[in-house]
């Protein structure tokens, strides 16, 4: 294997600074790796043709002793629902198959300003709707730990590309677990930040009130490094917190006293192999200063509330895809408006169509109070309950996913079964708190993730605890590929 591919972001940056290798060497090795294995993994939808040129330009600057940005050398995979100037941004949808944005999302602009290289655009479920990365026009991605299994989703390409050593780190989006689920299924670290900490400008909207962009990487320190670049107020996104201009998170090894709360209902609802591992993780985290207790959170209606709100917002967000401003080549001549419009919108995949229909239904004036309003009430109650728990404990713990990765295509026609696996992850989105998934171990050679959640804007605590766990657990992060 090309050995530079295994390096963490921290190692790449220092290797480049110390002139152990050039950025060009590194990018060439990654491109070769993608060439060798991506036919099997199918993480990438588009490779950035400019990546190698950018690498050479940066090398030249380094050679001439000019200053380069903080992230010079690293290669980032970007989920294909985050806009990249002049690079196709398809959302794995036929409706956007030819869409080349004229601008960069704020997160992409900030990465580029620090000289990170965009290596390509990675796969997802169409418009980020799904938990397996099987529902996109590009077809499914395959799990690097076992290619017959799903990668999780919807940021499946983001997780698979990092796990399979095809890029240094990646960005995903998380509306109801889409960063943490594939991070868990692929044994990488994935963070959903506090709502409002990272700009959503340039993220193709699925459900605005729930989603956040966040990083996936092979180490906690890499996540911290990316957060320091992408987080903070953005005048183009008025939901970002204007108190936080440039965050200064640190990836430190400090030990601090922490009170952990294990969410009883979520651990009880999981596969026995997963709950067992969560209990042994708690042993690793416990010490004289760090205690854990069981806490109770009524999550019975969280999933229903999440899907009602997400689908309602999706139905309104997706109304704009009429093939007039962006889309694919389909001549309207000879069609009357309604028939053209319905013909075009028939190009959405079945899952997206299902959500547009349910979302429109729950917003109908006759049903609004019965469904949408009720879902919002559940959301507020859940928020109050979680806030209460954070008076009692500092960190909430649960399995990231209640199930192990399963075979591609399994129960693919049973949407309810697929929705149910999001039970543990949707809470952080409904409430707005940050949550991270950490590699915790394996069962039958399939990865298991541990989810940690802190109160809003408590990312530093989350990183400290994650670092403690990472070094205590030292889980294998490299599949045999
Ligand atoms: N699986 C969830 C859904 O389909 C979450 C998706 C996401 O976070 N983008 O809505």
C-alpha cells in the first residue's frame, strides 16, 4: 500500500512542513489509491481534476519559502451536497446531475483559504435522505470493512473514503445522524457540531432546522483541527452564532473530572453485542474522578417527531427543482407546464418522492396541527428533558447505532425498518446539541460506534472526553484493503 495514505492530518501537515515528502507525492499516492480501490468501494462521485495542480502550486510556494496555510497538504473529500465552485455538486440526484455551482460553500472556502486540497466529491443518499448510501443515482457505496455490507449514511462516501484511506479527512452533513451513522459503520470519528456553530451556506438544504455540516476523520485531533477552520460566525448564514468568530478548540490529553450519563433506553434497545461493548467502554472511561450513572430519557416519540419535521422541511426545500434554473437536458417544447413539471419531478428517486409526499401531507392546513405542530411540541419537550439531564451529568452516552452494519439491499423495501435505526442519533439534531461517534470496537468484524453528547457549545468538553476514550480504547482504524 502507498504508505503516505495512512497518515493522519496532523502527520501529513508536519511531514510536508519538515520536507519529508511533497504535497504532490501525497496527492499522487491518494489518487493511485482511489484508482486501485474505488471501483469496489465507490466512495467518490467526482474527482477534482485540479487537485494535483493545486498540490504542485503549494509545493512551489513551500520551496520558495512563502507562507502556506494551516492545512497545506491535506486532502479533503466533500459530500456531494456541499457546493464546490466549478465542480459538479449532484446530491446523488438525477435532478442535479449537471449542476456546477458558481460559488463555494463557506466551509469549502475556509478550507481552501487554509490551503487544504479538495480531492473530490463523495457519495450520499439522494439529497442526504437515508441511512445507508444505497438511495442515490450513483448507486451504493460499499463498506471498507466488508464490501457486502452498507457503509451507513447518508454521508456514506465521506466515511468510506476516510476509512479506506482515499483522503485525509472529509466533510459530511448530519440532519438526523448522517455523519455519525456512517462513522460508526466504518470505524471512523464523526462529529455533528452544535446547531449554529458551522455555517450551512452552500449546503443543499434538506431540513434546515436540524442539519449541520461536520468533519469525519481517523483521529479526534483531526476533527478538532478541521473544526477550528470551518466553525464560527458567517454573515451568509444567519443561524450561525455571532458570538463565536474564530473558535480555538484544542486537542489536549488533559484528564478532567466528568460525570457520565448512560441513556438507559438507548442501550436497552440495542443489539446485545453493542450494549456489551458500551458497558466495557464505560469501564474504560471511569476512574476516581470520572463516574457514570444510568439516566432515563423518554425517546419514544423522538423518531416520529424527527421524520415529521424533516419531511415537512424537505417537501418545501425540494419544491425548487423544476429543471428550469438547474437540472439536466430535457427540452420543455411541446409540454404544457404541469405535465413538464411532473415529468421532471418523476426523476427523483422513490425515497425522495415518498418524503415529498408525506412532508406535503403533514403540512396541509387540515393536518398541520395533528402532525407538524405536535412534532414541534415533542421537540420542545425533548429539549427540556435533555437540558435537565445536563444539570445532572456532563456527557450523555449511548451506542451511535442500535444495530451492526447489515448487508447491502437487506430490507430495502421496508422504509420503516430503515427509519428505526436512527433512534439514537436524531436526539442531538432535534435538541441542537453536539454529538460525536467514536470507534469502539467490532462484533463479527463489523464496526461499532460509541456516541457521546454534551450540552450546546460544549465541544471542547466533548473533544477532551473523546481524546481520553480514544487513547484508552485504541481501536483498529485500518481495514485490510
Ligand atoms: N437517516 C436520516 C434521514 O434519512 C438522517 C439523514 C441525514 O442526517 N441527512 O432523514
